[in-house]
C-alpha cells in the first residue's frame, strides 16, 4: 500500500467516525422531541444485544463431550451472581471471563 492509499484510507476512517458521532445531533436536534421508535429502540437494544452475545458465545458448547458445558455454566453462574450483587456489567463479564479462562486452561 503506498502513501496516497494510506492517507485516503485514514481520511475515510476519520470522515466515517466524525459522521457517525455527529449524525444523532443532526438527526435529532435538541429543540425537537425524540421519536418514540428511537426511544423504544434505545431501551430494548442493549438487552437484545446482550442476549445475542450470550447465544453467540454458547453456540459451540458441546454438551455431549467432556466437560459437558460445565465451564460455560459455571461462568454464567458467576456472571449472574456478581451482577446481582454488584450491578456492574463490566465487572460481571470480567469475572465470568476470568473464571472461564481459569477453568479452560486448568489453572486450578
């Protein structure tokens, strides 16, 4: 890749990033109410995204082979318990990932 191509690529990335950052302010100015559809999506999409990530993370779990999905189940339990007590998504997911990595790599 030559210098011109790199500059064009970086410029397009900058334009795309700036456009996506300012688009909500252009589409929904302060003096106008936000449409109900956008409000609805803003409330529902985070949960839908988390559900989709859980399905994606568990899609290759083999329940018929050792360890029969026990590592995944224990990690999910840790995520649920930590989130219940701390109500912190980042902490919950981090704890679950750490437990999963410890179990999978046999560090215990």
